[in-house]
């Protein structure tokens, strides 16, 4: 079972910004796939909702200098 979330991300300025977000997601148990697009300021995260919640997916940004909202 998996779910995909699309994110609108604010605050990215270079490729390392995008890479740091991807890295944080890859370290999060339950995350299956992540892609952050610097040019579009978007991200896509695929995760197992039995292991992590949508709130957990947003909490990844709590300790980063970026903000994110879910794209409905
Ligand atoms: Mo690039 Mo992002 O040097 O906060 S890592 S601007």
C-alpha cells in the first residue's frame, strides 16, 4: 500500500536545497520515493501510510529552512 503527496515548496534557491530535502525524506522510514523539482518549486513523495502519516511528511520541513504545502 502506498500514497503519493505533491508539495508546493517555498525557499529553495539552489540544487543543494532540493537535495537536502530529498536526503531528509530518504532517511524517513516509510518513504518509498521522493523527487524535488527546484525549477518548479514542487516535490513528490511516495510513502507507506501504514508506516508514516501525511503530518510526518510535512514535519520533515520543521527543521529545514523551507516551507511546504500540500498541492490538493
Ligand atoms: Mo544552496 Mo539552499 O547554497 O538553502 S543550499 S541556497
